[in-house]
């Protein structure tokens, strides 16, 4: 009896189990059929809004700055060369590399004895020439007196001949007396001719003596210059460079000794393109005296100078392009010839131009502007100048619009954005939202959604994840963190 009872109980439990299994299979099949017959549930995705920095386009008058690079050079440089040969007997203490000298200061002196001897000989020759001139002048006076005496004697002999001829005509004189008078008259005329020849020789001697005197004076001046060349003085105030001389050295003619550079007369030469050069010309095709600033930057400080454009090179070098422009510098504190400097030229002001970041303009000359509904639109502009990290553009329709400061491949026409505008205190302000550095109190749902997104993120580093979760645990969360997370979440 006990066996039968247990058998019936086991059959009952088996039947119940089979029934439950069949019922469960029926429920699963019904659920699968119901699920397959329903339409798939697709959650409604929100449009992603990108956060962008915008700048307000405002036309203004801006003077563009042209940046170039050039080298400093001296406007007044003098080569100091040896004019006389011989040993150096005196050398100034300032005659060394970098020594400053004053105008008229004696720099060096060459042994003057040979030049002094030559000058003494020239002075003696000049004295001889002057004595010869005085002797010639006295000889000329004597020759003139001798000529006058000979002419008087010839005149008297002529009167005597006339008287003898008159006596012969009267029958008183003799032929011998007449002949003797004729011979005396001829001799007197011959004496006149000889006196004239002596006078001509005296006059020629005067000319020769004057020429010899001029030669003696020239020789004396040459000798004096030779003596003066033994002393070299500074022509202007300046600094010596390239000194290669020591006292006692034997100099040769025209030997290069040093260079004298005027540190207060500097200019800078820099090369620019032909288009940039054309903007510096006036209506007559001449260079404008535009202001120039020069800087030599180093790790700590910068040496600066100012000036103005003075001229340009007359010709373009072979194989080169552009133009070389030279600017005169007013004050050159610390600058030296040969320094490679940065040159900035202040051009004429431009009216009605808009300054934008260079990243706001693409290669086709278009910018993204903020349109209605916080969506982006494309606008064409005209590029006028590039100024470092900025550009100067012109557009009639751009005035007063908000322009995207940094373009990315994700931005284009019709994209929904949040605009960050710079406030006066330097912080960014999101349009229709709080400042990016302010704190925002989150609701429980919004906080839970952000925490779930951070915990589920696989690309976020562990350190960043823990830091953001710590911020989300606070009562108030930075607005910048919220905006960044929502931008990643797509809304």
C-alpha cells in the first residue's frame, strides 16, 4: 500500500511538471510571436549642437603692419689705410677692436724722418727757384735799359749821318766822312738788334724761372702731404673694427689697418615682394617715408629702434626677386652692423576693413557666420591683408554679424551651434546660457544621465573619468564640464 501511494505521488508530480513545462513553452512562444509582430522601437535622437567661438565683425580703420627681415648696416664707414710706408712709431691707446675715437684724434704715426728730409729738400729747391726768379727780374730790367741806350745811340748815329750828307751836298764834307758815319749808324743798329735779343732772352728767363718756381712749390706741397700722411687721424666720431695693427710694425702702401664705423648712423636693408613694394609707392612712383620699427629679439630682452624708409636699391640682383628697401634708423641703442633683425613697416591706414582670426577664413575666401536659429551660414569676403594670426577682410554684408573664429571640418552650412562670445572680463559666454566658468545646479535626472554616460564611456581615461565623477558628485557642477559632456552625448 505504501509503494502504491508513493508511485501515484511520483506520477502526479511528473504530470504537474510536464504541464508546467508545456505552459512555460506556450508563454515563451506567445511572447516571441507578440514581439515579432510589433514594430521596432527607435528612440528619437536629438540633433547635436557644436560649441563654437564667435567674434563680432565690426568695420574699422586699421593701419596694416608689414613684417620683414633684414640686416643692420652702417651709413658711414671709413677704411683706414696706410698712406705712408715705414715703421709705426706711435699708436693711440684707443686704436684697438671696439675702441671709440673722436674726430681729429691722432690714431697712429709712421716714422716721419724720410718724409721730413724730402720736405726739407723741397723747401731748399723752392728757395733756389725764388732766387732765380728775382735774378731773372733784375736781368730783365738791365736788358730793357741796355736796349734804350742802344736805341739812343742809333738815333744819334743817324743824325750824324744826316749831317754829313748835308755837308757833302754843300760841297764842304768829304766822302770818307760820310762813309764813316754810315758805318757808325749800321753798327748802332746792330747794337739795337743785339739788345732786343738780350731782352727776349731775359723775358724767356722770367717765364722759365716762374715755371721752375711752380714746380718747386708743387714738390714742396707733395713733400708736405707725404709728411702729413705719416699721421692718421679720425675723420669723425666712431668705433674701430677689424684692427690688425701693433706698434713697431712696418707698413706697406695702401695696407688695410682698420675700419671706422659711425654707431649713430645706421640703416636697415630688408627684402620685400614686388606686391608689397607697390603698396609703398605714392602717385609719382616714389617710396613713401613710412615709419619703421626694428627689433632684435633674444631670450630675455629685445633691442629696438625706430626710423623711416629712405630709399631702395637701383637694380635687382641677378637671380633674385622682389625689392631691397633701406630705412634710416634714428636711434640704434645696442644694434651693430650685421645684426639680423625683424622689420615692421606701418603702412597707410585702410578704411572699412574687418579684423578676424586667420582660422576663420578658408582657402576659398569664405567665412562661417551665425544665422537664424543658431545655425551656420557661409559668406564670401575679400582678403585685404594678413597680419600675423589675423586677417583683414572686406565685405558689405559682414558688418555686425557673428563670425566663427575657428573653423573645423565638422562645421558647415546649416549646422546647429552654441555660440561662445568673449565677455569684457575675458571669459567666454555661451549664447542663452551661463558663463563657461560658472557653476550650475543639476537636476537628479540630468545628473544620473551624465554619470551613466561617463561610467559607460570606453574612450575616456580612468583619471579623467574619476575627476569628472567627483565633479558630478558636487552640488554644483562647472558649466564647461556640462557643455563638454552634452556635446559628446549629442545634445
